[in-house]
């Protein structure tokens, strides 16, 4: 059981969920209110950071048998 790989997978899944929510917020935004832009930016940036760090953690971790 490799804890780093599991944590990387969890970070990747959280990043995907945040990016999907940011895309949903972007598509459902009717007007250009400042609150929607802030929410979109926060979820988009956090999702991207989680996704990239999760993928990097999974790729860098070596398998140990």
C-alpha cells in the first residue's frame, strides 16, 4: 500500500471535481457579477493546482513490491 500514490489519486480527483464545478459555474453564469468571477477563479485555480500536484505525485512515486 503506497500512501503517496493514494494521496495523489485523491488530489487528482478533487482537482477534477473543482474544475468541473468551475466549468459549470462558467456556463451557468447569466450576468457578469463580480461574485461569479471570484468563485470561478478560486475553484478554477484550486482545481488546477490540485490536479497538477496529484498527477505529479502519482508519476514521481515509484512502485515498491
